[in-house]
């Protein structure tokens, strides 16, 4: 998997993907249910794998993906 570091591409993918999950925005405060850490949704990592974009937890040591993110209240 290739980590996407181009900010323009990363932001575009994150906004598109976040809309599919409870209407999160990049500024939504979220919690990863894998690692339990709290951060802004826009800080998640974007990877490219076999032509598809994948969104993962902000923390590289965590294997949580976008489906493992919940809004922090």
C-alpha cells in the first residue's frame, strides 16, 4: 500500500469517504474503536492499494479503518 501524501488528493478522498459515514466532516472529533484514540476525522491516513483508496486511523500502529471510527461525544 502507498501512503498518499499529496494534500489535495488526500483531502478530496477523505471528504468523499467521510460523507458515507454519519456525515462526518474533516473537523468532526472521532474515536477509533481499535486503539481508543481521539482525533479529528481529517487526520485519518489515506492509502492507495490496487487502484483503490483506503482510509485508516490516524495512528500508523493501529489497523482500524474508516468503518472503525465513531463520533466522539
